[in-house]
C-alpha cells in the first residue's frame, strides 16, 4: 500500500510562530519520507530542545524529543543497536553547535548512517532570541542587548573537518530543494549533514526571508532584487570525491571549505561535499563483529522461557582454578 | 587442624609488574586449593609511584583483608619504608638486599607528609633514615628479615642455565619475588609453575625461562630460610572455584543476562568492566549463531548515557558503566530516562570524591547523590552489591527491574570490589532469570506508549516494531507521548510514574531488598563492600561468644522501609558501617524509620576497611569504650 504525504503528518497542534521557517522544514521531511516510502515504524526522528526540537511531534513516524544538545547521542545509540532503522536527527543551531558541539564532532568521526538537520536561525528561538553560534560577530538581532561578541561557527566547515561524509545546505522556504536534499542525504551511506537556513521572523531581524531574497541588494539597472541564495548544482560545482587519492580528497575538501565561506552577497545551497570512500561505521564494526549487521543488538535472542541462552562457560573456564 | 591464614604483601613502582606478580601468586595459591582475597592500591599515576597488592590466603572462607601482613616481599625501597610496620611478630620481610643502604632522602616517590611522619618515628627510635633503619625496627618487633641479593641470584641462575642475557634482567624480579615468597612459605611449587604457564600461555619461550627462574628462586629461598613458622601446605581443593577480578561479576552478569549494548567513557575504576566486555565482545549463544556485546567508547559520559537510552529504545538491553564524575554528568539524561520510562542500567564503580577526589581510591560517598541525581521527581532504582559473586547475580536482577518497572536502575559498586581479586564459586547462569516485563514483540491496533494502567506500567514498544510507532519527550506528555501542560494530565502522569515506587516495594521479594545475617540486640547495618570485612569481623567476635546481627541493605531506593523496620524490631543498638564521612545510609534510615544509628564506624581515607579494624571498633562499642563515631584509618 502506498504511503501518502498525509500518512506522515500527526494531528499534534503546531505552536510555532506564524511564518517560522520550521514549517517548511517539517513539510520537507514529511515529503521526503513519503517519496522514499519508508514504513512509518522503520523511521525515527530524533530531535533536540528548542523550537526546532518540537519537529518530532509533527511527523508521524517514531519521534524521540531528547535533551538540549544531546540529540546525536540518542540517535546514534538507536542506530547502533538497530541498524535497520532510518534515522533523522534534527535540532537547533544552539543545540547542535553550542551545547552539543562536542557530539557533533564525535559523530563526524564515527560516520554512522544517519541524517542530521540543523535549523540554522542565528538565534536561540525558544529562550527568546539570544545569539546562537552561527550569528556573525558584531551583529545585533533585535532581542540582543548588545552586538554579538563571538565569532561565528561555520557549520559546513565544521562538518567537513569532523568527518561528515555528506555535507549540504538548503533553505527552509525552498521546500522542494530541501526535500530533495533530505532524500539525497538519507540515501547517502554514512553520516549526512544539512545546514538548513531557517528564518526566525520573531527574533532574527537580520537574516530574514527578504534578506535571503536579496530585497536589500536590488540590481542598480533593473531594480530587481538579487537573491542571495543560489544553487551549487546549477553552478557546475562537483562535490563528489571521485578517487581515493590524497590530491583528490584535498581538492574536494578545500573547495568545500572555500565555498562555505561565501556569505554576504551570495549564499550557496546544495551539496558541498560528498565522500563515499570513507568507511561507514557499521563496516568498521563488522571488521570486529562479523555478523553485526545480520544479528545486531536489537535482533539478538537473549532468552528462552525466561532463561538465559548466553553461554559464558568459555570465559568461566579460563577463570577456573 | 590449625587454620591457615597468611597475608602476603608485594609492592613496587606503578608499571613495574606488581600486578602480574600478585596474579601469579594468587593463581598459584588458588590452584593449590586456597581461598584468596587480594586487593590492589595504586596512585593516580601510570609509571613510578608506589602501588601494592595484598593477598590474603586461607583454607577457610575469607571475605576481607586484615591489618596484619604475614610476609612482605619488597624489591624496592618505598615498599619497605611504607609497610615495614604492618608485618607481624614472627612474620617476615623478604627483600632485595641490594637496596638495604638506600636512604629515605633518595626515595623521591615518597610524599612529604609520609616522609615527615616516618622521620619522626625513626628519630624517636634513634634509627637512621635508611632501609637498614626501618628494618632494624622491624627486627626489634620480632619480624624475621630474609635478605636476598636479587642480582646475585640472577647471576648464578644465568651461569647455571648458561644464559648470560638474564643477568641484569629486572623484568624477572616479579617472578623471583613470588618464588622466593612461596619458597619461604614452603608451598609445593607445582601450582606456581602451572600458573606461570597459564599467564604466559601465548609465549612458550618466556614461560620456560620464567619457570626455570621460578624453580631456581624457590629452591634457593626454601633451602636458605627454614625457620619461618607460617607455611602453605597442600590443601583440599573446592570444586567449581574461579578466581576473578572485581569487575568480572558485573561484566559477566551483563553478558549472561543479555546486555548487548554498552557505550562508555573511560574512568577509573569503572573502565575495566567495559574493556573486558569489548575484549570478549563475541558472545556464545546456546544452539544459535553467536551474539555480540557492542561496546562503544564515546566522547563523554553524556554521550554514553544518551546512546544507552537510544539503544534501550530499540528493545536492546543497554547499559553503561561509570564512576562519580561521569555519573554526575549523566544526571540530566537520567531524568529523561525516568520521565520516558526507559529501562537502562548504569553500573557505577564509586571512588572517593568530590570532584576528582582520590581518583584511584575507594569510597562510598555517592549514595545520597545517586538517589537524588537529576532535577525533578522521577522513579529510579538504586541497588548495591556487597561483593563480586553477588554482583554477577545482581546484574541480572538490575536488568529485570529496569525492564519490569521501566525505569533507570543504578547498580552501585565501588573501587574496593572493583580492584579486588578473589576466589569464589563459579558463576551460574542457570540461576539468572530474564524478565523483560511488558516489552512487546507484536502490536495490533492503536498503540499508546504511556497508556494509563492499574499497575502504572504501560506496554512498551520498541523502535522498528510494526504498528508500534511511539513518541517520547522530556516534556510532560499525554498517553501517546506528545507534549502537554495540562494540569490534570500532569497529575495523572506524575502519579503513574512515581506510583511505581510503591509497586516496586510490594513486588521485589524481601530477600532481594536486604539480607539479614542473624539477629541480635546489637545490629550492624551497611551497604556495598563493607559486607566482607563485616562478616569476617562478626565471625571473629562469634568465636568469643559475642553475637552481633548484620543487615545488608541492597535496595537503597526506593528504601525498603517496612522490611528494614521489621528486621530492626528487636534491635537495641544500631551500628552503621560505611565508607564515607557523613554516614549516608544512617541518614536514609533516619529519614525513613524515624530512628537512626546509635554508632557509626566510618572510613574515608580512600582505603578499604579491613576486618581487623571493624572487629576492633565493634569491640570498643561492646566494651562501652566507643565514641558515637569511630573513624578508621588503616592502610597506606
Ligand atoms: C541543559 C539546558 N540548558 C538550557 C536549556 C534552555 N534552552 C532551551 S532551548 C535553548 C536554545 C534553543 O536554541 P536553538 O538550539 O538554536 O533552537 P531554536 O529554538 O532556535 O530552534 C535553550 C538554551 C535547556 N533546555 N537545557
Ligand atoms: S521563535 Fe523563531 S524559531 Fe521559534 S517558532 Fe518563533 S519564529 Fe520559529
Ligand atoms: Mg536556533
């Protein structure tokens, strides 16, 4: 039976502010799940804490709304124990790049087959608009008492440096592009990251929808807005690491890093970097546990009729005196 | 028949192989049929600082160390400076005579506090601050001195077996030390050689060389020192005995009861367990393909508990293992597991805090903080084991509690148990039952994760189960797991979760809640590792016709008020024994029974209790010589 878009929606009341970019992100996730026809019980959305954290309640697959900054830890635990699950982690920029930054880096080093979306709105939405780690130095969004004193984190650059093997950016109001990016990210074998530019109309009065559309930088002659956002895939950019050589790898890493620095007047979205050569974490596990994928922790039979079926006698014999 | 009860101490710089020497010694004695109780003390340092091992050997059941050392083996100066006065009259110090001129001054690893204390003692006795000085004192105390030049012995051995390479081989000192000791104790050398074979089983040439060295050294000491009154004669061997390290109980318990996922972050003294699990990650399964315990080293303890919860949500029995500092970091997620009713087990090997505290030393400081860890009110179970053997079976119980009551269970262990080496009965997997509670493997129709039920426990789905899609949140939620702030639902959900505590007390059998070892008007209460030294001390007192009862409380939260009250009904004097400063179990008692301990025997030096100390303190109480609070200090 075909699963429809509606099958992936819950009836839960949505309390995001009108016009919030988060609506677009939830829609895109639902559309992507429907497109991939992932059975509802085989998918799980893990979310952090923040406005963005509520995402898991609006999608009609397993939804685990975790702790501030810890979403990746819960998500990875579930994936490790049941590699059969399709797992999408979602959270705010404060969640993932502030309090949870250590987990971000560690997850990159593991490269589990998970997709992680950061809702990048430059602010801490749910706590009323403090600066998030992605807000630029010196910027003052409307509820900041004074301009931001920290340099910003570059999410794309950090993901690449940490070992994520699929690194992309998309835009909350370009739902189709975002849906396609999510689908590509989920289909990628390994850890994928999407930096989702998400306007927060309530607290971020700098990176607004109009700003992204370039309303402030009209063409002098045509008087038309010059959109900041452009698509990498339409600019001849090739994110894929084609060969397992140092030169190729360095070239693709450098290219992605340089691309990620483009901001003020032109902002690229699309896939920055894709590496299918670096081993996935489950491969690394099967090197030590050959039947890990056929018999992962969640599938193992541990008892019959209340009695343990584990045989520890080999070890006990070695301890016998 | 006279009883055999010998305590052997070996010391040396960290990283010099003291541990492997102790291992060979213990194995040899255990294989001979003796019971072993060994414990390791070490500094938070990798190479150079003093570490030592005491191994008590007896033909009776023993559960603790004693103060007295019967025979001390020293091949470095610090061991002698530190421990010379622990050796009893007619005991012996076997030592490397090449170090007898060493001065206290040149023994740099000794800290200033001890140096000052020792200098004062030496000057009082008018002895020089040298090895010879302290040995003189020992001799005056009636201790036998058995000097051996390790260098000379190696040299003669090298000549005898025509292998000049081993002449200066310091690596051999451990085997030499063990063999000299067993020679002095006249224990037949067969099991010594066997145990060398076992320990070096992967390197035949090394094993052979070590055996030659052992035989030579054994014969040398046995021939030279014939006046030692303590001996280890052949004894009858108990069937089904194993010799285990402290962490083997929880590690093997986890394997046996089906824990298949353990994320962890390294910390002393807890990581030994995880490393053992990972070293044995392929698990044999009866009549089936092998299973595995997936052990993942995480970036911190927050990640460790987050992953553990994630694993548990898939229906996998999942656990983590940590110690104080790591457990503190887990507090927030503990509450998440509580509100979402996720069965996880956290094994915590306590050490002395606060903060880093005494990171390689023992303590039981974390009872109250564990019971209260995390903000908000949520149910949890805190359960404590008293020794290694218990911890194997308790691990199985902890996972059952977690599954049946759907909550986090904290299994409290400590450094004393963790770094002990003991003989005990072979663990019996047959005695472990596995109860997964209301975990579903099939769902029909509408599913609600937090459905309200009469016993407050809802059927539990798992990630990946068809029709069993569910939601969790750290917010208060409705029955389906979606956020709510409705006051009426809040009451229902709080009552549901916290109502489990009463259900727990009603359904966990009494003998799993607490163990009563005989009733008497005077009764000791304790929890965790003091169990061994308490039982040994009570046995010593019983020989003097003094009867003291003992209640070991295992379920510490929810507190088994009714059962403990029943056990204490006729007790006139309560003595609380535990390894912390404030008497935390005593506090629990006061909170729950409106009655507190009359006496406290406590220790917070970071060193474990000996049965001797407890015996002495209990005697003080009986003889009306005791203060309300006796603080134990033995051990360097
Ligand atoms: C440990 C902890 N500290 C602080 C908070 C308070 N808090 C809730 S949401 C949030 C920040 C949210 O910002 P972000 O992650 O960017 O998500 P957004 O709301 O912008 O989607 C904070 C600090 C918390 N929930 N937990
Ligand atoms: S505060 Fe911002 S991020 Fe949060 S819901 Fe409102 S608009 Fe969206
Ligand atoms: Mg944000």
